[in-house]
C-alpha cells in the first residue's frame, strides 16, 4: 500500500472516529442532563413524579400563530367556550393574559391512596371517580382584580401557606396564587399541595423515564407525555382498539404549530419485540391510509410526510399537516347564536 | 519457495489492491456518489443558518431527524450502497481480465481463491471508509435542523452506519460472485439492483426473500419514505423479517456468495483477449 493510500484511509478513519466520538459525547451529555433542562417549563417542579399525564401548551404562541388566524372562523365556537369558562371562573382572559399552561393528571390509585384508606368514605369515592387534575397557568395577571372578581361572584379568598386561595365549595375546585405570574387551578387538594411548596414531594424531574420524553418534547408549541393507559382512557379509546395495541408503557405527542402543524408521536413499548409489533401495526395503518388518502388530494401531502422511526423499545411517528389540510379537517363554519358578553368584575 | 497460507496470500492481494481501487477512475464516481448527500446537507444547513425554513411540507417545517431519515433511505440505502457494491464488486475480477493483468496474479504461488478474497477485503475497506464518514457528516449537518438533537438521535446514527456497513458487505459479496461468473458483470449487477430487486420487492409472496434489499431494509430504524403509490404497495405487502433473521440471512448470503466466488475463480479458466 502506498503512503498516499495509507494517509487517505487514515484520514477517513479519523473523520469517522471523531464523528462517532462527538456523537457519543452528545449522547452521554443528553442522557446525563439533570434538573430542569433548557426549554422545559420550570412549573414541571410542581408536578408529582407519579403523574399519569402531563400536558404543556404555549398559549401565547398558539394564539399568535398563523394557523389560529386562518382557522379562526372554524374553531371560534369551541375556542370561545374555553375562554368563557376561564373568564367565568377567575376573570382571566386566556388570549391576552396567559403565556403558557402546564397541567397534569394523577393516576386514580394515587388519589385513592392519598385519601382515607380505612373505609371507603364518600370523599374517597369522589376522589377516585373524579379526574384529579391540576393546571399551572403562567402569565401576566392582576391578582387584586382577579380576587375582586372572585369575591363579586360570591367566592371567598383564604390563605394557605402564605398564598391566597379560593375554593369553590360545591365543586371542590380551587384557584391559588403561587406567584403573581403563576396561578394554580384544579382540585382543591392538589391546589393546596402545590401551594405547600414546590419540590416538597418527589417531583417529575426525579422520574428519569418521563423526563426523557419531556426533554424530547420541549421546544414544541404543545406536548403531552403520559402513561399509555391514562392517555388511552383520556382519549376514550374503545377496548377493542386498545386491546389490539401491543404493550405500550409511555407515550408522548408533541406539535409545533405556526402556519401548519408538525407533530411527532412517540411510544415506549415494554420491550423491543412489542415495539417491533407496534411498528408493524402502525406501518400497516399508514400504508392503508396512504392508499385511501390518495383519493383526497388535500390529505396527500400530509400522508406523504408521515415518517415512522425509532430503535429498540421506541416507536416514533412524525407527520406534517398543512393549513389547507387542517382547513379540510376542521368542522364547517356554522353561523352561531350570539354569545352573552363576558362577565366583568363590578 | 514456501507457498503462503490462504490468509497471508489474501492479505498480500489486499495490500496491493487498496491503492489500485482508491486511485482508479471509479474513485471519481465514488466521490460524486458519497459527496452528493454531504453537498445536499451543506446546502440545507446553509439555508437554515441564513434563517430561512429548510424544508416545508405545505407550510409546515420538517424536522432534521426526518430529513436525515429520508436522505438515509433514498440516497444511501437505496442508491449509494447497491451502486457502489455493483461498481466495485463486479470489477474485482473483471478489471484484471480486461487489463490482462490476471496472469500476473495467477502465476504467483498463491491460492486463486485468495485473490478474490483479498480484493473483496480491499473493496470493503475502501467503500466503508468513504461511505460511513459521509453519512456521519450528513448526520451532523442535518439533524440539528428544526430542533433535532444530535445526542438524542445518536443511537439511530449508529444503527444506520451498521446497516450501511452490512449492506456493503452483502452487496459486495454478491457482486464479487457475479463478477467472477458473468462476462459483462456491471450490466448484470445494475440489472440486479434496479431490475430484479425492485420488482421482487413489489410482488407479494416469497420472491422478495431472494433479494439483499429485503433483509437490509427491514433493519432500518426509520420507516421507508413512501412518496409514491408503488412504495405504498411495497409497504402494504411487506412482511419484514425480524432483525435477527435478517442478520442471519445477510451473513448467509455473504458467506455463500464469497465461497462460490472463490470456488469459481479457483476452477474457471479465464481467457484473456489478445
């Protein structure tokens, strides 16, 4: 072998080794990232480690997205209803005052354990049957105005651990003021726990498995991470469908929204075999969808963008939806009856 | 003079052949083939650095991981690996025949089979050390686009590199056999890659099991990009084998093809044009 050939091969080998070494270092750094990684909302420290589902929405990005402006006529009714609920409950203007929202749902057995174990009291049954959810709303709020709004509606402002809290006596829902820019809304038990202190119990950052998915999803406009059984219950998947899905432990979905939507759904199966089975199931559905969708040109681009990937126990499905496709999917715009004007503090 | 062992003879042929392969006219083709994906990656990265959206599907940005997956499938797995295998694998013996230099090798006191094995090893070193750095460079340039993480996707890169390395091993062995058997091996090789393999993968049934692509593509962590109806049909009828059975099949194909190639070279009388 000539020295020219030897140097060429050596250079190629060094380039490859440097690339692999750099990639390995990036991988190890990614694995060892602790605390709150960049891009992950700090409110995650209020989420318990055993949360069944965690949801994040960058409300400001959503509200200012081209997509929302384009789809406004079609989604106006549902959007108005949600905004009205927030306004009625706490006088918060979702569109103007909220930056982002982090919400979580506890598994029902955790709520059960937290309640009285001796005899199934009414409270225990209520806790088990009612979704145990909490929403952390970060934004720019006028606390005095919101408290006045609650008093005007007949509510009472109490103090819990130095924070103001208002509990709705009938529904057991509450709103608490963690910081001037951070509200907690949800079940009174969970609101009180959040007001006690962040990180008092084991928070989500100690759950490496879920945090890996959260880190992956961070930076997206909307994401949801959770245990598959909780997510499938939330989606109300029929038993016949969820029974056909190979064993999946964790699932995450993330979407970046602006002109269109780029979404990624990731599932962590119980083992590599289950993951391969799931890939085959998804592959089959995707192929069928493509054959069916070919008849409808508005879905053609979205179907072509579908990419199935993942290694080991991970299965990942990515796709992109254009504004045109979303318009085709959105419900038709019907003329709505005029809604009552939003309540305002007196 | 003591006759060298098969391994020693193969290594000597390998040592001579590496330089011949690297600095032949085919190197230009190889440089273009593996340079094109890197050039595409540089262009995409430049567009990204200039603040422009890299790739959009009707308005929605596509992530770097997805772009890299498409590049891996469409350029490397479906084109670069089989085509480099065909160009270099089929030339292992035919170049010596065409250049009338085969006599110099066959008159040496080395087993004839060691000639093709040594040349095959030289092919592997040359192609692997050119293709794999190219994939790595494309990965580092493309993956960070659209919020992708180099660290998170690193296991996928390792799998991709492994698949391409195995692909070059298997295709090289098959084309080495074709080169040892057929008078015009390059035409036969290209027909195999772009004719037989493409048709067999589309036909439902057992035919696909007689292709390298069937086993190789089933190892890919990324899903096959399906940008036309044919690809959708292929995916619909596909019954991908498990990773273990694919690896065993590819190892079997490689060993059988190499053994047959060495046996053919040992027994065949090559007639050199005067």
